[in-house]
């Protein structure tokens, strides 16, 4: 009785390559499952729950609520330059000619490490054209990230 098909003899190296390809093809879907997730069609993400146990970090806008978006951007940039540990520790002024607002960030003392963050004390002033405001605070950052205000207190004008 003759076989319904004929086996083709492959060279030994070709058979090894074929076996390796077969193993990779069989293992690929199983391994892909480790890095690929299929969300359930019925699952909905849980809504964010605000508990109030952690208060939001103060921002430049909280420091001076009179600031518009452009003034806040300029004040954040001045804060970053003034508090930079590699900087010269000199005051940094900012202004917006369009609105007439201007301000200054004055670093107080050298940078220090607190809770694995680089921190620095500072004083800030704002002149809106019709009023002047001052605040003192502490800002910290992790590594090369953005400065985050950790402490902030308005000061009376003298």
C-alpha cells in the first residue's frame, strides 16, 4: 500500500530552523498575553472620588489669584529660575507689558533636602498697578521636575 502523500526529506539545518520557527510561533501568542490587555466591554472605570484627606498643592494662582494665564506662566518661569539650585540665588523679576502686572521672586537661603525633594524658601511680590501683594513660602521639586509650592503665606504690606 502506498502512502497518500510523500514526505520530503529536508536537510538537518532546515528542519532545525523550521522547529525553531514553530516554537516561536506557538510561544508568541502566549507571551503577548502578558503585555496586552483587552478591556471588558461592560466594565466602566470607577469615578474619581475626592475625599478631602489630601489638600491640593498650592499653585502660583493660589499665591496671587489676580494672575491671568499669561502672568501665571511668567511667574512660574521666574519661580523656576529663582529657585534653581544651580542658579546664583539672585532675585528674578517678571512682567507682562500687556497687563501692566509685574512681580519678583526672591530666594531665601540655600536649597535643602526634605523628604527626598530639593526645597527652597522664597518671597514673592506682585504689583498689579493698583495694589501690591507679598507672600512667603517653600517650594520643592523631585529631581528635575517642576517646583511645587509646599507652604505659602500672604504677608502684610508695610
